[in-house]
C-alpha cells in the first residue's frame, strides 16, 4: 500500500534525525526530532490523500497522525519542564587548588556530544534535582569536552587519567588523586550516581584525605 510506504519513509527520516542529533547542540537535536514527528504526523494523518478499501484505514491514518503530534509535544515539553542541570567548569589547575581549599571532591566528566551514554548522563543524571543539589553544594564539577579533539591539554589529561573512551567520570580526593573504585565508564541513573557522590563525601569527612 502506498500509505505504508510513506509511513516507512518517515520512519527512515526519523532514524536519520536520531543519528544526526548527537552532532547538534542538545536543544536543537530535540527540536529536530520534534519537528520530524510533527510533520510526519500531520502528513500521514491528514495531508496525505491516499485511499484504501477497508473502512478502518481512515482511523489508522488519524492514529498515526496523533501519535506523531503527541511525540512532538512530549519532546518540546521536555525542554520547558526540565530543571536546570549541573553547572560545569572547564578544567584548570587553579580549579583543583580551589577544590582543595574548599575541601570538596572534584568530579571530572570526560565527554563528547557524539557519545550516546554521555548524552544520557547529561540529559538525565546531571539534570536530576538531587544530583544538581549535591553537585552545587559539595563538589567541583569539571567538564572535559572531547568532541572536537586536538586540544593539547585534553590529550595530556587523557594520558594522566588513563582514559580509554567516553564517557569516563573520575572522582578526585583532596590531594587531586583519583578514587579509582568510583570511576564511571557508562551511563548510571541518578539514584546510583548519588551513591557514588555520597561515598566520596563520606571519605572526605571521615579521613580528610580521600
């Protein structure tokens, strides 16, 4: 059926948008997906004039159209109702010294926009209110963005912390040494990430050096 071919065409367009999304800023990636879903729903549900012999075909078109619009609405709403995320700072030795002075654990996020688990961490874990509150009050949050590559400082950091890929998140004690057992190399939901933050805080408060 011609309409089914058009439906599959929109599915392919949606998949293409999904793969392009990591190359775009986060907001524009969401807008792209929402736009594809909205236009696909409008086209498949109402603009397309394809006819079929069975009576339920019109209902099928309406359902497909509504599905596209609902998905688009959900994606756009996620932009407006999501709270602020963690405030990240670029890496500097001065920042590490400041963390020692404030007796705060440093969390370094080795990140790239083309990395799906990195984006999941950023969009979900690092936007969770409890994680944001902990980060704001008790941690120095450092982002090392490896999207472009070629930064001499970042290349040095990759060797220094033995980073094999992204995401890699390291926790540093008051002496700037990594708490190796807390290293993260994949997506972790907010509740589990909070446990690692709590453990890092506990070591500082109990020993003052870890």
